C-alpha cells in the first residue's frame, strides 16, 4: 500500500474550515486592478467556500486526505 500524501498543488490553494468545508481565494487579485470597477474589486475580496458534499469537495477530500 503506497503512502497517503496530500496533493501539493491543492494544499497550497485550499484550506479546510472547522466544519469540514474548503476555503479558497478567488482569481484576479494580483495585478491589473485599476481598470476594474470598485464593485468588482470588492467582490473579488470575498473568500470562496466549497461544500464537502459537492463534486469539487469530494475531489478535494481525495486530494487532501491528511488535512
């Protein structure tokens, strides 16, 4: 049986909350922010939450078994 390992790309981008959901940062926050409207910049500030019962959440459960 091979060792269980976390996916190195997923562990840099996602973190698990206390209730078992996953947090992620939204894309588009690094540069070229001046042409964006204020409402779009404000929306990008929010954190994305992924439920562990969704298809993406089930994939993350497989990618991050020890987190």
